[in-house]
C-alpha cells in the first residue's frame, strides 16, 4: 500500500497529509473499451464478465479539483447500465467530454473507472480550491457541473455541460482514489460510518429533488405519495422523506420480506405488486395497464380514503402507464429513471383531461444535496445500506443489483479496511440509536 493509504487509514492530520505525494497508480473498478461488443446477441448480460478490478494511472489534478481517497462507495443502477454497455457504451460520453479539450481530454481513455457514490478523505486540493483541505472527511455529489456556464447558476442541473460523475465522466468512485470538482463536495455526516455515508449521496439527493424541491413534486403535509420500488435505494429514501414532510407514503413492493422492511421504515400503507396483478412485470397491453390502475386505485382509496397526489416512479416502462392513470386530478408523476426500460406507454387522455403533470428530475444541485445532507446530520434520515462488499468483489455487488436481489443500497468498501469505521461523533450516533441507523 502507498504512503497516502497508510496515512488515511491511520487518521493522519491535515499537515501530515499535505506533505505526502499521491501514488502514480491506484486500484479501481473499470470497464474496457475493447469489450463494448461482448454482449452482442447475449440475453444475460452478466456484469461480472465486464467489470474489472486492477490498477490504473493516477490522473493529473485540475486547479478546481480535489483528489479524494475513497473509503467507501456503493452500487447504483447507472453502474449496471455501464457494465452492460446499455443503452449505449459510456465510452461515447467520455469521447464527447474529451472533445472539450483541456483537462476534459483526460477522461477520454480506453478504460472507464465507474461509480457515482463516494465518501472519503481529501488528499490533495487544486490551486483554485478554497473551501477544502487535506484531511477533510467528505461525501461526493454525483452532479458534475460547469460553474462557468450561466445556466448553472440558476440551477446546477440545467447547465448543458452537466454530467453524472462516474457515468458520463471518468475516475469514478468505485476505486481507492477519485478526482472530483470541489463543487461536488459536502461534509460527511460525522456519526455515520464510511459505508453508510457513501450509500446516501446519489439516491437520497435524487429523491429529495424529486419530492421536496420546488423543481420536483413539492409535496406538502398530508400528500399521499405512491412509491414504486419502495425498498430500493431511491424508494427507501422517498418513504423517509414523505414521512418527514408530513405526507402519507404508499409503498409498492414485490415480496413479504420487502414489506417487513417497509414497516421498519414506518410505511403504514404497503401494497404487494402481486395483489394488483403486476407480479409478472409490466402490463401486457394498454387495457391491462388501465385494469391494474383501477385495482391499485381501489386499494389505495380503501387504505387512505383518496387517490395519490404524487407517483414517485423510477421503474419506468413497467409502471409508468399505471402511474399516469392512478394519480388524482391535477396530480403529479415525477420520474428520474427507467430501470425496466426507457420507452414508456400511457393513455394521454388521463393526463391532459385530468390536468396531471409529468416532472422529469435528474440527480440534484449542490444546494439540494446540502439540504438533504443536513437531514442526515440531524438524524432525520437514515442510510438504506443492506449489505457491503469489498472492492475486489465489486462485480458480485453489481450483479446483485442487476438481478434485483438486493434491498436498499449495496455498499462497497474501497480504501476502508473493514466495516464500521469513520465515525467521528459517537455521541450523536448513540443519541440517534443503532436501531434507527440500521433500517435494512
């Protein structure tokens, strides 16, 4: 192991850290450009065959960037898409980014270090970085934005050069080190372990923007919110946010085991997909979509007494038509992804004639991330971490998510030698309680 690794693991001071030079290469999970056609004609695109772990060269640091020693990361579905080379290989993103020239050219490589979550320690800061220094404990926002673009200052997510770190950029979080812009960093909640903190950055912030932000559904006290995949990474945070906002979460799950997790999250209205005829996946026809929507609507009205104000939908093709149908007149469907497919079908009559809205949402800007991070610091939100793998076994972790055999978030230890490290405020952790922090 290199000197920086030893210093980080042993909790070296800021002054000690600043004196060390980063290694010339580091351990990372990556994809290879030469493999992009490996799944052509293959039905089971097993990501264990495409994700590699090995040493890669350390990139040069730009003036507005920070080198972070990644203690832990987690698996998001964008890493699964990346490793399947779907819907397109991410090397196209890297080539397009690289064409900007300058420091962007570093990203266009024949390998792609993936991962869009991370918690770790600042090792080195570029000459233009003002608010961070070596030794700081941080979490990384996946929103990689251009602060010299005017639209970014209205909303970081509206800049045309906004990218998803570790998906549309190189040097992602599933590694011992990552290079990020200073505008991606937030303080790590001091009472959380490395793996707990690393499991929150993408999904919790995304759910916050979708539900709480003025750019999303803007839920209020008493709102009924239908949450598909309510024990997934996104769904579990959505349940917590709806409850904290004074709303009524209606969680949809696929098994009794997941229903039990929902109960621990405090979700009182729980619906099994099998009960409404969705056990086999997406509806077979537009007519079946409407029938499922009617069954779901009757079930929600039986439990709550009214139709949902909002549908929280990241599932995509399998659920979207039902979401559009089932929300009330003037209701909102908010979407941030499509894990079951991007091509959605819905009956537009139920949208326009009932004055419903569809809101597209993507990650979160830094202010929204900071507000969400504050909720973790206060103990109002808890991690959805269910299991943790080593970096060497990252492909198995990604396969678990690919097959939807996980609950909540799947963590990955990167530089952290074992679970349970990184807590610097044990009093706050004791105040919140271990049972409150172990929801999954």
